[in-house]
C-alpha cells in the first residue's frame, strides 16, 4: 500500500496570496481520492483539518495546529454532450483561470464573465464565486465531495449546495466537513451573453450584440480586472476583503438623505445592496497605508501587503475599517476572506 506522506512544520507562505509566513503542523499533498481514503483509514482526519487550494481567500493569523490537505487534484473530462450543452467534470486542483480559458477557446459559454478569478476549481463553490453579473451557481451542474468524517464520496446537486451571494452550504453548516474533489459544469454551445453589468455594458455600447463573442467578453473582463485589481504575484492580497452589505429600504432611505449619490443595487425583496467599497471610501480608507499594509489605491475593497507583515496586523486593519463603517453608517460589514 502506498502511504500518503505527511510533512511536519511546513511553511505556508507560498500557498496563500497574502504570503503570510505561518506553519502547518502537518501537511499532506492530495492528488487523488485514494490519498484521502488512506488518511481517513489511518485516523488522520479526526483532528483539525484544513483544505487549502490556492490560498487566495484566506488570511492566516497564526500557525495551523492541525493537518492541511493541499489540493493538487488535476484533470478534466467531458462526461456528456448534447446539441446544446457540454457537461465538463473538472478535478478540484485545476486552476480556475485556466479552466475559463479552456472553455472560451472551445467556444463553450458560461464562465467568461468569471475570467481571472485566481483560485482553484474545488474552492469555487465554497463562496459561490462570482464576477460581472455571473456566479458559479449559474453553470454548476453538481459536485463531488469527500466527507472527512465518514470517508465516503458524496454527490451534491446545484440545489443541495444552497448557493447565495458569496456563500454556500460549505461555508455554513458543512464548513470544514468536506473536501470538494470535482465540479461538473453545464456549459452552453449556443451562447446567451451576459453584459448587463455596467462596465461591460459600457465597453460594448457601440457594438451589435450579435457581433460579440464569449472570447470578447472574457478579454474585456480581463482588461477591466487588470486595471482595477492588484495581481497577488506583484502585490500581496486576497481580493475583496468584505462582502457588499444588504440593507433594508428604510435604512437605505435614511443614508440617502445625507448621501444622495449613494450607489446601490435594488433587490427583488425590496432591500438594497450597497457597495462596501463606497462605504470604505467615505470613511477615508482608500489608498491609506499603515507600515507594510494598506487599502488599495484603486479598489477600496482590497487590503494589500507591501512587505513583511503578519496576518494579525491585516486583521486589525480590517477590524478598524469595519468599526469606522459601523460608527458612521450603522452598517456591519461581513468579511469575505476566511480568517484562520
Ligand atoms: C486578486 C483577487 C481577485 C479576486 N476576485 C474574485 C472575484 O472576482 N470573485 C470572487 O468570488 N472571488 C474573488 N477572489 C477570491 C478568491 O480567488 C476566490 O474565493 C477563490 O474561489 C478562492 O480559491 P482558492 O483556491 O484560493 O481557495 P482557498 O483560499 O485555498 O480556500 C478558500 C476556502 O475554501 C476552502 N476550500 C478550498 N478548497 C476546497 C476544497 N477543494 N474543498 C473544500 N473546501 C475547500 C478552504 O478551506 C477555505 O475555507 C479574488 C481573490 C484575489 C486575490
């Protein structure tokens, strides 16, 4: 029997996009389901376990005193094809931007608005990733996940995942209970483009919709993202640090009295989504730097790390931002990044 190797006191700096230097007491590289089965059989999944993919949505504030399962499950295959759809099963360790590129190159639509989100496929359903008016819930058929308690592989339908804005069942009741091993996507051969999101709409304003391809949408998204968001390879960050808060109509109208230009997205239930970036900007945080950390100058939602800094310093900055918004607007921001 092949024994899965468990490394001790393993530095996680290269495995999180903030580049935080913490240790995993134990770490095992997972390339297939039988690695997980062996660890389960050996009783190694009973204590604290963390599944780590690309580390682009995590802030480590201390060493991880348990077992890190590093997701490196590569591979993808078409499992079904109809006149209209391709059903593509993708293993959890595939890099999301490469998957989007592959789908666009093959002319399969549905992922193009989510170009360049820098995580791995297995992590994408956890917070129902989304960008420019699209979310993974719009294109995910099902997923397979290894139950860390029972050692069984289970299938979850789209509905089972209880997706909503930046969350799923895997961020709530099943948090840290499963290792998602693969995701199956239903991609369309006949495209219906989604360019309603303002920056995309503006970019294509002068074009006839029939002349726009999914490759055009993907490259426009890449361009817009590159102009606003720092690339973690050059400037360490974990993307949007906070979720956009949802407030009641009364609360929204109250803020509007003092801030008539407040940007907003009305929701079907009568509530309003307010951009967290705008709130942060109103509190004077945009572009502010404290030592080696700060708030990005072009996107106030992103906390960046310029040099050596600890996860705790970043967490303290995030708390200060949260407190000032609570004080000024009486709105409680929720962190999108997973704090560990
Ligand atoms: C510059 C930048 C831009 C970004 N833009 C966006 C954006 O537009 N939209 C968006 O939604 N997000 C965005 N993100 C956030 C992030 O890229 C996504 O949330 C991504 O899906 C995280 O993937 P990951 O592989 O890095 O996950 P990780 O950070 O490794 O993990 C995130 C969480 O998921 C869990 N997890 C990871 N893999 C698995 C698995 N296989 N099974 C079970 N649990 C797992 C982890 O334990 C952790 O709790 C951005 C981040 C950066 C740095």
